[in-house]
């Protein structure tokens, strides 16, 4: 029999056992240690492991298809589950949580701008996951907590596993978002990133209705308040390149762009730590302190010291820490309109230029394309780099049609006369198995030159295949490296690889037939 209501209200599942609401960081760490959920590391962080799920599981993620979402969500890009299946699974999960003697509740916000923030509530089975939420979402003041009314609730119970045969899921793990009931269900997976990205998806659904552009990007600003946005998927360098000593960090992953400002959705950072060193990434390294959650980082048993170079558990090792631990963070996390947008791509084919200056039409083409290579560890099953096109540089988290986001971004770019650049943080001199990964020091120099207008925009070379405008010089970067075809020992091999990638761009862009002709013509030129 189909139902259209919750039999067990959220308040009822909190009426049993002991719900711990907005515990302090030390309290949550004490609970996690008492329950053997993790260990304390020599830098003060809490280290946890997440079992076989060490990355997101996009194939296990669903949006409920009902009378609210049926005509609003882009179902070509989002998996659906029916309302009855959601309600049945909700009751099972609610019953499971009701039986837990201890559960942990975080009440706070997503969205640093009070005009657009979302009041959220996260109910966790594990203390460490509640600590994760405290690090990554925005904490309420005592007054705000007293008046807090959740507009969206996340239930996360890794110990509860679905039965695909009866629950309508693909596996034991599930991430199900109901816009109608304003509830997210997460079970069967311990990976903390599922909580974070579920709330991001919700914001991406709600904010365009308010004229706000939600973005999968990092943001920072200089001492004069000039803001820069960095778009890119996991592994392209958003967090690393936006955490720099000479600029203030607004946020590392999720932002909104309104008619008034750019604002962070979160109150913390979720940084990749693989091969992390204090020398190369001091802002991230030094932010890992007491209260930080380290996910799947190998820890030495004798000295309790993190080994950031070990991939024994996964390539996708992570640190979740509060922006309050970041020395140069903007608090509250709100900045002005951006002066520059940088699209980051980790091109595993090694043919895209290290830096390109984009026209407004090219910027929109690259935004809609969202090209990069999925790197090992960011999702389950990714072992070697795989080329991918993720619309709006965040397709898994964008429920609405792509044109909705593209039109908003184009509107704000034109209104604010924003410069745009494409930077390849991937490979040079050949594909990933023959070439070399772009040096971080060179990439930093290119970002610095772009943001400080040190590039000669008149002295450029137009890439004959991709049509990209390549500066002939960039301070601190060898001139020859700027032209990718000059870094390959075999010119014919370069041209073949470049044409192959260009054709992939063209094939992917066929889905955007409704895009204006000037944008459709701003891509590669091959036949």
C-alpha cells in the first residue's frame, strides 16, 4: 500500500535512548575514543577508518521522484527512487536509530550568508561522524541553537544495511534525498563525504529558486578583497590552490554567488591529504589540529604519527577541519563578487595547455563541459585516471537541468566583467603513464600570474585544435612548457591524442543543443 506520510516523526526517534545534541569537540572525541571509533594522533586529530567505502558511491545515490521533484529534477543525470520505497526505508532506519542507546545530533547551518542559509540537523550513529559535521558545517551561536528549527534532516547510520531485493537500492549502501520530506537517508557506508555532499546537493536544488548560483568551487580573496573562484572536481587542486599564504580563504569546496556576495556553504574544509607535506601545503598541514577528523590516513602504531604518503587504505585520504583552524580564513566566510574564475582540470591525456585565457563564450563552454580525469580513490572502483565530463564541474550534485546553472553563471560573469582561465593540473609531455604530473610550483605561479594580471593577454598563441588562447610567457614557468605540443617527444602522438580528446569534447557537448550558437562554437575545432 502506498503512503504519503512519515509514520515515525523525527522527534520520536530522538525520544529513546540518549540523544547527545551539539556536544563540544572534546566531548565528541571522548565518546569516539570510548567507543573505539578511532584513535588520537600525535597532532591532536582523531583518525578513523571507513571500511570498504573509502570514497563516494554515486551509483548508490538516489533522489526521490515524487510530486515535488518529478518536473524539476533532471532525471537524465540523477537516479530516482520512488516515494514508497523511501518511506519504507525511512521507517526501517528510524527504527534502527531509535534502538541505539546513544545517538549524536548536530544542529547548525549550511550557508554563511544569513539571507540564504539552510537550518540543518544531522543525526548520527557514530560520534566521529558527528564531529565531522561539527567541523564542516556552520555552528550556531547559543541563541541560534535555542531557536533552531531544522529545515532539512540527515540521518546517517552506517551500521544499518539495506536489502536491495526489498528496499529498491542497488546495494547495502544508500544515499537517498527527499526534497518533499526534507530528509536525507544514509546507510551502509561510513564515508563522511556522503553527508557533506548530500547537503550540498540540497543547496544546489534550493538556491537557484532564490536567484543564487550554487557552485562546486573554492574561493579566496586578496588583501584588497578581490575574490577568485576555483572550479574543479576532486583531485584537481581546488583546496590546495586556494589555500595560499598571500590570500585569505573563503572556502575550499562549496559556495553560492548571489547578487550581493560570494559565500561559503560550509564552516570547514575537507582536504585531500595524500602526499601532504608542510613544505608544499603549509596552510592545510598546519590546520590539522585537535578536533580534525582524519579519514583513512595510515597511522604508525608506535608514535601515532600520520603517514600521508601511504595509500594502503586508499588514495582518497582526507582531513576535515574547521575554518577557525585556518590561519588566513575569512570569518564569516563571505566575500565580494569575483574578479577572476579559474577552471581546474587534471587532464590525464597530457594535451591541454597548462594555462589558457578564456573568452566569456569559452568560459561557458568549459563550465558546461566540466572536463577532467577522475583520479584514483575519489570514487569506488577508480584505480587509474579516467577521462570524464562532469557538467558544471559537479554533475553528481546538481539536481536541476544544467542550463539552469549555466544561465545563472553567465549572468553573473557578464554583470561583473569577470576574467576566466583554464588551468591544467594534470599531465604534461605525454599521458599519465608516459608524461609527468604538472609541478605544483609551476601551477601556483600560473595562478598567481592570472590573479595578479601578470599575463600578457595580447601576446598569445591560439591552440589550433582546442581554440584556447595560450600566453607565450608566464613568470616562473618555462616558456616551452606553456605550449603542450612542445613538451611531447613525438609530435604525431601528441596530435593524435589531442584530436581524440577534442572529439570527446564535441561528443559530450551534443547534449547541449539548446545552448546558444556562440557557446557551441567556442569548443574544439576538429572534424
